[in-house]
C-alpha cells in the first residue's frame, strides 16, 4: 500500500537523520507515518543507517494494546516476506511483558519509557536501575498523542530529547498541537515540522478520491446531556457514542437510557464467564487475542435474533475489571470499526468516559460529548465519521453546575484547565452548525490551548536548572522521588474490595487488582461510607495498610497492619485502600460502584507478572567460557543495535571495542585469590572435585547448592569495583584513553556498576597467579589483543576507584561519557544474564 505524501516526507526526513514533529488529523495514518521509516530500515538498511530498535510511547495503555496487536500480526507477514523476525512486544503496568525493553518494536506507556530514560524504571528493581537507559538512547523514539502527556512529562520529554536526540531520532505527533507548542518545540529540538496540508487532508478523507469527503458537523448545546438527546439523534441502525467527563455521570446516563427502553449489551451473560476467567490468566498476547475473538463471537450470538425496535446500549469506563474491559473494547472494535460489512449487531449506543479519546479505532454516526478542553473534544470527535466517505454529527453539551452555581468541569479542575474549557466553549459557540475541517479544528485548538502551552514552555525555560538537577538525580543517583516531579503526580487512589484483617497479616494487598479513583472522589465519599458502615453494623468501612518492618531479618515476609480511615483527611496517608465488601457493588454491565451490594464481590488477584530474576541458576563455568557465551549473546542481539550509535557518535570501531573489552573484563574481580579459593571449596563440596580452571560461576541449580554457597568460609569477597580497578589500565591502553578519556571512564564505570548502579568503592585485592593468562585468553575470545593483559593491575592495598569513574555530569563531554556508560552497561548486564540461558 502506497504511503500518503506526508507519510513519505516523514520517512525521508527521518532517514536523513532529521527528527520530526507531526500534526495530522485523527484517522489519517499517523502510526504508519511513524513506523514506516523504522520497518523499512529494519529490513532493508545496514544497521549503521538507522536504529534497530523502536520504543513507541503512548499516554494510555489501551493505545499500546491496540498497536501491539496490529503490528504483531504485521510482523508475521514481514517474517514470511523477509525471512527475518521483527520482535513486537508490549510494556505497560497491566501488561509488563518486556520490563527490560528487549523487543525490536516495543509499545509502552509514557511512564514506562520516561522512567527508563531517567534511570528510575517502574519495571525493574533499584539494583537494575541502569539497565534500561541504554535502550532509550540507542532507539528510534515515537511519542504519540503528545498533547495528552501531563505537563511535567511534556517538559521532561523535551529536555531529555535535547540530550538524547543526537543518538535517538524521534517523532512527536498528535492531531491537536497548538501552534505555539508546535513551533517552539521544533525550535528547541531542531526538529522538522510536518503539518498535513489541506489538499492532502482532502485526499486522505476521500480515500484517494474514491469516496465523498469525510464530514463532521459540530453543534454547541446550551444544556446538560440527557438520554433524550442521545435517543433523538440516534439512527435506526446506526452507531452513537456519548462521552461524559466523570464515571458517575456516565453511569447515570447509561441507566437513563436503559430506563428509556434500550437493551443492555449482555456482557454479564454466563456464557462469557469462562472467557473472562481465561483472560485473567492469559499472559501471551496471541492467546489473549484468540480468547477475545471467541468472546466477541459468543456475545454476538447472545444478541442475535433480538427484537430490533430498540437500540442496544453498552457502558465503558475505567472501573471495570480487566477481562470485562477487554471484551467490551474488542466488541466495540468489531462492531464500530472500519469494516461496516462485518457489523452484525443492529442499532448500538455506547456511553463512555475519556477512555475512548485514544486507543480505540472506532467510528460513529453521532457523537455526544460534555464540554472538555478543545484537544479532548476533538480527540473524541475523531471517533465520529472517522473513515473516508463518512458523515457525522458532533454535539457538545454544557457541563452540570456545582453547588455554588459554577460549571462542574471535573476532572479538569486546575485553573489552567478551566480557562481552556472556557475558551473551548466560546470557540464552539461561534462555530455551531458548521462543518469543521482539519484546519478549522486547529484554529479551535490554538484559541483554547496556546496560552497555556506558552505558559508550560515558559515555565520549563524558567525552571530549567531545577529540571536538570532532577534529571541528574535520576540518572546519576537513581532517586525514585523524581518520578512525580518529572513524569506525573499520582492524584488517584487504588481501591480494592478486600476483607482487611484487624490484626497483622502477611497477605500483600498489592497482589489484588483494584480500581483507580481520583483522590477527591474518594475523599468526598468517606463520610457517606462511614455512615453506611455504622448503619449496617460493620466493624470498619475503609482501611489502609502500613508496613511493619522487621529490623532483625530483612528476608522475613512483609507484614501489614491495617488502620481504619476515620476522616477524609486520612486519604492522604496511602495510595491504596481496602473497602468493606458490603459497601460496594460490581457487575460486568455497570462496573464498580460505591453503593451497598450483595457482599459477594472481592477483588481478584492480579496475574503473576514477569518479575526480576533474583536467584539465577548457574552452571559451573570457567572464566573464559563465560566470556565466550557473553560474546555470542552480543553478536546475536546487540551488535547491530550498537552500530547506529557507533556511527552517530563518531566513535566508530572504538565503541564496539569498548563493549567487547568490558565483556571480557567485567568479572576480573572474581579472579581474586580468595574468590577462587571459595569457588574451589564450593565445587569440592558439591561434586568432590576442584575445577581445573579459574571459575566465573559455580553450580547453583538446587537449594542444596545455594546452601553450600552460603556456608563456605571464608565467604566470597566483592568483585565488581575491584575488577574495574584492576582492569582500568587495560581499558586505557586498548581504548586509547588519551584521545577517548570519557569512553574509558564509561567502560570502567560499567564494570564497577554491573551489579549495583551506584557503587563507588573498591576493597584491597590480590589476583590469582593465573589471572593474567586467563585474561589474555578472554581478550582473544572477544577479538582483542592478548598482550593487553600485561596492563592488568594484579594487586592493590588501597584502590582509589572513584577517580577512575565518571564524574557527575555537567559539561557536554561529561554527559556524553554518561550516555556511553548507559549504553555499555546495558549490553554488559543483559549479555551477562543471557549467557546463562544458552544450552
């Protein structure tokens, strides 16, 4: 399929090494514009010409799920065509399937990408904090629906791209940039601006001229949205979408439509229960997709043959269990997608919240929405008349009044958001009844958003020093406290329906799937919940967990004490709360509600996630065997990915040489005499024989092996810092440290920190007499010169490691050294891990 002209221009720019900021209409193929350059380069270009990995960041996980499904299917066709695999993966809080960002094409939420880029990844433990930065550095970066990023994340993304953009080409894109954001971001980043011109928009909206042009007519309504409004505009076999700003108002509208005669889509049918249960345990994307296809088929069968005198109605918001939400979204994709000939259900009305703004590729003939910021209104409108040849109507309604008579713009409650809503109201009033094309929609966005966007950019400039202090705190020190400052503040609370005990408990509340509520909503519900609990004679209403620490044994299970919520102010004490089962209701049709129910519902346990491997299973392995296995992992997975950065940085062969040397030298500290003595004693106890070589790993396949490892005395000495110091002179000579000082520092730091990201010291050490010959052999195994082993520092009674490590970054040279370190240490740590998986 041919690219649209703007997609071709985007591809050409990126292949020239020019990053892009793209503004294109909803439904015009932005995703294809972003990924066509990567896919073509992946299969057709030499590895040094474009990154071999792509990280695709989105503001909501539903987008990641949608894109991962589409491109996983495309990857299968690419494999048949090119006889080469494009590994497509997903990494979100709900689907943490690629915590170390190993896939060739990874769809992830912005929180996952930014936390990884800042050295404080949500997906990994603190001792692995330096693993993911290098993935961001060496990748092609896509930031989709950029206007939906929180202000802090917008500022952080722009600042990081100033630092990373030289090695990580990127595209920022959305349908609703304000002109201020577009122009100033492009100037800051040196990016090419691509705005789809009117004639190309017309081409897209007519399907290359084969269909009438897509049209949306907008109407402003000086009233609150009601069921009567939805029914009055709904066609006999059409699709209508009604979007409310809050879950409570969506629930009320849904109930009103049911009371008016609409038939609920039978998502609570017993015939679907087995599919919901299967989805709870489905961890493989392919399996999940197959289950969803079958579930949609069963749901359609349940609806077949029903009377056609009244429309179906379905509710979608954020407070559904994951399997119920997935089935609803899959059903919408089938019944409101682009292939009308495959629609099987008659008349359908969908009531939803902001969850439909992005991530659902659906269309409708009529869209009703409450007033919201212009960018959100137009994103919602993108789910009306979405495809070429369609015509639709968009009705925008006033929001209800609060008790004080002012408009209730929740959840858009900040002063800036309220100002945007007011300007959006005025712009839509002036254009009511008009058909708005892409250019006119952008005029509304500019009128509503540019003042606030200008303020965000101005604040970023004025606060630049503090922002960079925070970025350094993340990258250099691994301070997780930077996350709310640089990504987003958590203003919601997780609520689980759980029988919270009165005493101490080892049962972790974080094992359960909960529902996210805005903290203000939960705070406002506290007094009513306390009153209901009293009326029902319950011992408690809301509780929150407090960890009881055992100072004597850090390996003991975590103990929780549950404390009662006694006032709304207690909502600030925790991010997670348990609510008494008697005070809530849940069903697949309406979701979670804070109203007394039948006491049967409990929050399900979350599926077991792919966690960090705390205890590796090792085989007895000589030092040289280990290095050779790591070298094979490097060749297989990382050499091509490194080629782009090597070419872009101007280091050429020196970067790959640095990586190979680090692979050969990273465990030099294990060649200490006490370490090898410990290894020999361990193997003698395990197998009755001492190994005939210097060891990198001993047997640890069973608990008995690991028990012996703990009991052998004297214990193993630490090795990472000591090995870095011992190998420093080799690296200086082999990397021509006089000319590449910061590459040398980066390599030494990578060895020192291949277990602990913030190590700064080394203990006195003495290497084994056979260490030099072992290192010579290891250097030969990675393509190095064996004579470099003559520079090995075989002993030191007072090693000053810190002066050989990277200094805190401030100058451009120092920052480049840190970026090189993150690239090298990622390859080192992952090859170290992957070497243990070889047969």
